[in-house]
């Protein structure tokens, strides 16, 4: 696609620098540069732009952006600023921006930013889900990996996985990845990153699924600072339509930070020895500090036999809380898929497991649309 760019930049020298960068980017051309918002709004339409770059550094920038959005309602507006902050970027996205990029930027960063918001819309539409287990061997990592593929295929949206099980995460093993960068490097560099540059830390699995892999060795856990981790989570909202976070069992600062930053937290337990319901009940008690915990906490039981509505209702009654989903016992399918470096939804598209995962994906897509309408 060819981009005819209307550039609004208050600073003369910066404006010249940005214009040169844009014109040197393949497929991009500045049709007109403005230093005042009034001129840009009043005259910009005659140059037939299909992309606006908007300077956010002036006074009343939010109000000006809203006016730009009213004047050019069908055009994507890429906001530019001196630094990336989650709260600042969020305000501009809510006011009508399609994305946010730190200036001055390179040709590669510009292309990546425009490609990202073209695929993902904007961070205000993203949904972030944390997957937590009170005990080990819950099947949550298997569920996340297969659910990510199901979401991407059913929606054709960008899906990101963050492996935040900092000592024993194995998402890279699931997808047979050899990551050049991991969550350790991403958190280490987070102060100097923005969403467009964070993108390269995620390893591609498919065209629409990428993974930020966990630590290479358990002893690196201390290198993942919580404030940096929170910045990574905030940036990921602008990169992906759906973000799935795998956190360690039991509560620690990482799992708490992920849950607090998420739209919903899925409590996962494998139905096995009869104590899972008790452990789930104890976990629910912790989340009751949230005033909206009944909407944000979603219990899931895996390896349920028989896996049907009656079993889900029975588990809900035992738990005293609605169970969001039940996943069947499909150990043989999962093992065969793993041995072949694939996911269960790939090798058995008609299996009960795949059907259950697809049903959960449908629930999430419907739920995210409802949430977006509520926020609007």
C-alpha cells in the first residue's frame, strides 16, 4: 500500500527530519507538512492523505487530536511523541489515535508501526488474559498454546503469548523455538523501548502468533524486574489484539502484576485427584479483593471426563462459582502433537479437545467485543 502522509509537526527542525525519513521510506510520501493544527485541519483534506502523523507534544494535544479525528474520521492517525509512557499513549489512543511512535524514528520503525496498527487496530481494542494455576500440572501451558492458534485462525488478528513463568516456563519448547531474545532482555531494555521496537523480542510462530519466550535458565528470575515487566505488558496491548500470559503456579509478584494488568484471569486446574476444587476455592478467596472479581476471574478445569455441560455444572456447584470451560482429557493427542512439533488443534481438528479450545476462543472473542462496546 502507498501512504500519502499528512505530517503535523510543530517544531520546524524536527518536522524537516521526519519528512526526510518518511520520504525515504519505501511506499511513504509526505503530501504536505503543517506546523499549526488549524492549517492542517482546514487545508489538509485537499491533499488527499490516507495517513496522518500527529505531534502530541503541544498544549491541549488531546483536544487537538479529537478535532483531527472529527475532521478526518476515516483516516488512521499515528501519534508521535518524545517518549513512550503507557498512560500517555493510552490517552491518545482513547482520543482517536491509531498508534503511538517515539520521534525521531527510523524508516524501519515507521513501517513496523504502520503495519502493526493496520493489523491490530489500536491498543484500546486489545484483550489481555492471564492464565494461573494454584498447583502444578494444570495443563495451562498446553491450553494457552492451542488457544493462541485458535484465536488467530478464527479472528485473523495478532495474538501474543508472554511466557512469564520465569523459572520453569516451557513455551519455547512447545513451539520448538530457539529464541534470540527472551523476557529477560525485553524487561532489561524496557525503559528504552516502545511497542514498535518491542515487537522484535517476540519470536514468530505463525503469521499471526508470536511468543515472548521465558528465561533460558531458572536462575535468571532475578533479572526480571516487576516495573519493567509491567511496561512490557502495557506495550504489548498496542502490538496484539489478544495477549495470553502464562504465569507460575502460586502467587508471587510476577503473577500478581500480570493479573492486575489483565482483563481477565483464568484459574486452571487439572481434574485428577479430587483436591483441585479445594485449591481453586482457596485461589478464588485471594481474588475477592477485586470489586469486579466475579467478572474478571474465570475458572477452567482440564482433563475432565466426561467433558460435557453436566460436568461443568457439577464443578460449578462444587466450587460455588461459575466454571468458564471444561477441557477434555486428550493426553495422547497432545503428546503426539508435541512429538511432531505441532499443536493439538493442528493434528486433530475434529477432536473433542480442539472443539473445546475453539469454543473457548469463541467465548473470548464475543466477550472482548462486549467489553469494547462497554468501554465505548
